C-alpha cells in the first residue's frame, strides 16, 4: 500500500503554554456555539443566537438554552434576550428583529419582534397551533407561516376514557401554509394548503407569490426523497413548480425575483444535496447546473445582487466561499480553503461583506464577517478555551487496498513523541452521506481534546460514500453494505500503524448511526482489527432494519439500491449479527429508546446474540427520551463517560471484563 501524510506533525508540547490545562468531559459537552445569524439590509447589523447547554448536576433535565444577541460592526455583541424562554428562526426586517418563541402565557409557539434599539419583545402573531416557520414580505405587510391545524379536543376526551389506539403512519397530520395581512384590522390567518406537507414558505420579491417546499405526505421518507418547490399565489393557487429529482436543499430568490437558486441532487440516486441549480423564472423556469462536475458539495447559498450568487462549498476536509455571476457563470473566490470550516453564509443585497458561521480545530462555531478574502471574528463564546491544551490536528491522505485515494483527520496525543505508538480511537461518521472537516470535532460522542490529553490518537476517516468529494465518490458505497467502505476504515487504521503512530493491538472503533453499523461490523466481522468498540444507534441486522426504519425509501434509493427480498442471504451476511459468533472485540452498545431512524431493537438484537454466545464482554445502555442521538446534556455527559471508561478499560488497562456499569453521578448531586 502506497502511503502519504498531509503535514509533518509537530510535537504538541512545543505549543503548550505554561498555563495550559486539560479539558473535562463536562466542559466538552457544555461548550457554547453560535447556531444562527440574520443580517440587516445594510449589512451593518447581525442578530445571532447562541446555544448554552444546561449545567450537568445543577440544572433540571431539558434542552439547551438559546439566547439572542446583536453585533454592530466589530463591536462587542450585546445580549438582547437571555431569559431562557427560547429564541428561534431569527430574521431582521426594517428596524426590528423577528423570531419565534413560546413565552409567558403562550399556549403555542408564536411570532415576536424586538426593536434593534432593544427593549421588550412584542408578540406579532399567534396561531391556534404552534408556528413552525415563517416569512415576511419586504414591506412587512404580509406574513406567511407553516403550522398544523388546531388539535382535535375530542381526542383528549377519548384518551381519558382509555381510547388511545395509534394507527401507524396513517395518523400523521399535515403542516399547512397560512397567510395573514398584518395591516388588516382583523388579522385572521387563511389556510392555503390542505393536501400536502409544507416544510417552508418564502415570498418571491416584487410578486404576489409564495415559494413552498412540499411533499405528498408528512412522512420523513417523503421529506427526503419526494419533496419539490412550487409557486403559489397569495390565495394558495399553484402557479408553477420546479423540476427536480431526489433530495432537495435550500432555495433562494435573487433580489429582483428573476432567479431561484436551489441546492439539489444530481439524480434520484444521489445520496446528498450538493449540486447548484439556478432557475430563470422569466424564461419558463429553465434551469442551469451552474457548477457542473463540482468536486465537492455545495452547502449554502445567498444572493449579493441580482446577477451574483454566493455559494459555500465543502471540498475534501476544507471549505471555500465563492461568488458566481449568472451571465457568464464566472466564479471568483471570497474565501480560500484552509481558513476555517464555514457552515453557512448570509449576504445582504448590494453589500460587500458576507457573514459566516464557522469553526476551527481550536473553537466551536462562531460568527465571522468575510471581507477581502479574510475573516473577521465577531464572537468568542468560550474564552476559557484559551486555557486548554490543544492537540495537533491535520488532514491525512492514504490509499485504500484497491488504490482509491482517501482522506481523514488525525488528532495526535497532546504529549506526542515521534517513535512512540499510542492507543487509537477511530471515530466513524454516519450517513454515510456525510464527511469530517478539519475543524472542531469535539462532541459528546467524540471528546477529542479530552481523549488526546489522556494519551489517545484519534482518527476520523472519510471513507468511500462520504460527501465533500463530488457525486461519483459519494456513490461508491452503494449496493455494497459493509464492503469496501468499511475496509477503508481498516486501511486507515493500518496506515497509522505503519506510520508508527498507532498501536495496532490497542485500536478502538466508535461511531453513531451508520458509524454505529461500522462499529458493530468492526466488533464482529472484522474483530481481529479492533480491541474495543462502542456502537451508538447503530445497525446490526439489515433485514429487520429495513422493516423498522422511517426512511426505507431513502435506504433503497441512495444506499442499498435493492430490496431485502431480492437477495435475502446477501442482506443477512452484511449484518453484524450474522458474524456474532466470531466476535472477540468487547463492545459497548448505546441507543436512544425513542429512535425511529434506527430502531432500538437493532441494538437489542446484537446484544442478545453476543450475550448468548458469551465470547466477549458486551453491555447495552438505553437512554429514555432520546432518539437518534442524545440531545440533552445529562445524557450526553453520561455517554461520554461510558465511552471513555470502555476505551480506557480495554485499550489502556488490558481488562478482560467489562468495567462497572455504575457511574459516579450521585457524587455530584447535593
């Protein structure tokens, strides 16, 4: 195997300051980050929301707090709403910041606004049910929003009498589009749709039309594979639609309403959105693929003027921001790769500056302004991170056993010394239509800084089927469950062993969802390669997985490309349970009890097979109230602690039995 490495790793000790310290798992799961931004028409003011996780052992269980801030120019951000009642869907119109929230006395989520000068938030509109999303016309007169119809009160009465039967997938309620004239004396919402699911609404500039993204049913599968954009009048009459296939992403009108830019898929079997299409509404909705053969995936778009579209692309493990003109399709860079990992962008028509949320290896997502190919940082949500010892992190490239070029992110132990081999934790992303970028990788399920400080090397492979390298690469794993895609992960581990960085006898694997599938496969079919495994919300039986998931249509179209009944034995042999008797890798299995994407029975099946065989330590941990990933900080901290204890036991301590199942949570409760 031909091997190469991106950059020469520097000893982390050289960059450590005298005051540097380790990061705790509690700090890992409570870092703050910027999760949305909206900008004023003149581009001088940005309103953003900051996510503040609850404090473990102190706060009661619940979701994170979301607060509203405003920043003008490069001044210090000013807090506007920090009352813990929640803020979402922020936008700026004229002199006001609009947002949705459920505040004191509200029965449902309503629309509020607050002056850019500050003051008290005022309710703009409330509905008979919670408002999911909204849009305002340019002059602020009209409001469009999405919401369900009022709940049937009869159902509650029947439930009290014991009539609680649930009809699977037939009782889903549509989310409708609604329209309101805010200038009218009586602000009554008119329902515009009733026969399809509506995901979003937007006003077409200078026209009495709304853009809706719809699907034939409220099912998740249809939101993935069967949605479309359509134009309707203010009365709800469909006037045109846009020809797309497969998955759909964001859509944005040019300021004059002539063009509609859409992030879509190359075809029905494309695993992810990432192609950029522009429809010309003045030319019968003719469409152009404006970035044919783009070697990455387009992540976000916004217009800077009527003829210039800004797009954010992820290419490999980096990101880039470019402008493209509609007349000649000429592109020019606004931000070259290597500066940061940009996650989304906001531009104001006629203004030069572009706002961006971005992260780096040393900090989570923050707010920046892009000017003259440079980044001006506007927020610092975690100033204490300057005290933390930062390990060296870099992109590495290697060659798979069949010659395919692959990439991944390598994080060195903070005390790395060349020539010393270290225990390795390989973290596999889900999807598989996703990818790792060379930025902030710390999560509750991958506590990078903490693990590096405990003497681990960490590897984040972008195996075949990952995004970020174009459509062709993202399709390489189709019709090959657990085949070459998971061999790529082993090849990455062997690459680090041959480089003298990783200890091949002390290598662990972990991941969630499809990464959990890889972790289960590593512990069974590839057990000789891994000394420990932690599987999260993962797949163990591809036959029963198809029958219990909420995305069967998507699985067939962009992953399996076949149905189980077409080749039962193949599906069985590509399932970890089929190889359970081989397993000699200790495996910790964790799963949210309310998961509909990968049913908890997937974890229960593998646990029971391994427990019955009795050849290897196995443990199953379920999280009540959590779905396809842990959202609440207590569950996240518990997960991190169990992950690290399992890896420590089998990769560092040479244990032959599972560690104690109890964790010392009670010690921290008064």
